[in-house]
C-alpha cells in the first residue's frame, strides 16, 4: 500500500506516519527529514537548503525529487508513506512517473484537514526527540516528567529552526499557493480521501486505518 499524507505544516503528517511505520512496517519517506539530515551531516546540498527551509520557503523540485528517487529503489514490501512530498504539481507528476517505473501505484492520498488557527499552537509547541524522532507537544503530548523520551529514553529534545510564527506564516503561504492545488489534482484522479485532522491523535490514526483497510 502506498499513500500520500497531504496537509499544511502542523497537520500531523509526521505523527501519523511514525505510527504507520510502527504498526504496519511501512516506509516513511519525509522529504523534510531527508533535508534536515542533509543539513546535519553538512553536505553541500544540506548547507545550501538550510536557509531556504528556515525562512519557510520550498526547496527546488529537482532536489526533493532527487532525494525521493534515491529512496524508491529500496525494498518496499509494506509500502511507502509519502510525508511532505509531493508539494507541487511538478513533484506530483514526477512521483507518478517514478511509481510507474517501479510497477507501483498510489492507493490513497489522505488529506488531513485542519484550521489555520490551530496550526500556530501546534507548531510553536512542538519538540522532537533528537535520537529517535518521536514528536511531542507542550500541551497535547508533553515530554515525560523525568526528561527522558518515552520511546528511546534519550534526553535530547530539539526545536526546529522554522517553528516560529514568521516562518510558519511563510510555510502556510507556500502551502496554499503551491501545494493545495494537489487536492484538486488527486480528487480528479479519484485518489483523494479527506479526514478530520483536528481530532485527537488516536482518532486520526483510526480514521487512517479505516482508509487503509478498505483499500
Ligand atoms: P516538513 O518537515 O515537511 O514540514 P511541514 O510540512 O511544515 O510539516 P511539519 O513537520 O511541520 O508538520 P506535520 O504535519 O508533520 O505535523 P506533526 O506531526 O509534527 O518541511 C519542512 C521544510 O522542508 C519546508 O518548509 C521546505 O522548506 C522543505 N521541504 C520539505 N519537503 C519539501 C518538498 N517536497 N518540496 C520542497 N521543499 C520541501 O505535528 C505538529 C505538532 O502537533 C506536534 O507537536 C504534534 O505532537 C502535534 N499534533 C499532531 N497531531 C495532533 C492532533 N491530532 N491533535 C493535537 N496535537 C497534534
Ligand atoms: Zn526518543
């Protein structure tokens, strides 16, 4: 099963993708994570895109399509979760071509619908475990009292450089201008399924499970 999780920054794509990895052994392909890894490992590309990301702008199509292309050659028995990709029509067409070459197809594009007003608090309250990537939130999913990650036990919580109100405003603008047209694109192909991203994390997960088990 191959799915896309589509939604604005803070919709909960990463949170739900991690659950699917754990529960179903699917492979999470997050271009945001790949770009942050490239930055952390100090590659030339990573350094080049870091400022673009911190401002909340989109990285060029060539770079992210290249990153996805590399990963799509891996073993893919349980299927892929595309998290934060595609984000433009050019990327969507490229993904279609890449999957076709592999003899694979998309089973569902899951649009996580949320209101803009919750996104500010979701983004500004977020922290992430630097060791295992578990996602926390100051209010809805606080870091454990003992200061240790509940998944891996590390004490290494991080906040992202683009998780501030100014960058978020830019990220939302990019989403509405360049990414939201994908909703109509996949709707026209009969692949779009919209779910309520405002529900609690467990409820959203149950809604996604329903979609996957139907298809
Ligand atoms: P990326 O890393 O993809 O970030 P994003 O799309 O902005 O999404 P986020 O990771 O911020 O949010 P999310 O939906 O995963 O939410 P999460 O689960 O963490 O991209 C970053 C940058 O990289 C881009 O701006 C761009 O520069 C570049 N980039 C990446 N891909 C690209 C591409 N394809 N093309 C071009 N450029 C690209 O949840 C958020 C918070 O809310 C957490 O604290 C969580 O605990 C909490 N939460 C989650 N679900 C719920 C819930 N149901 N109820 C209450 N709280 C919840
Ligand atoms: Zn951890």
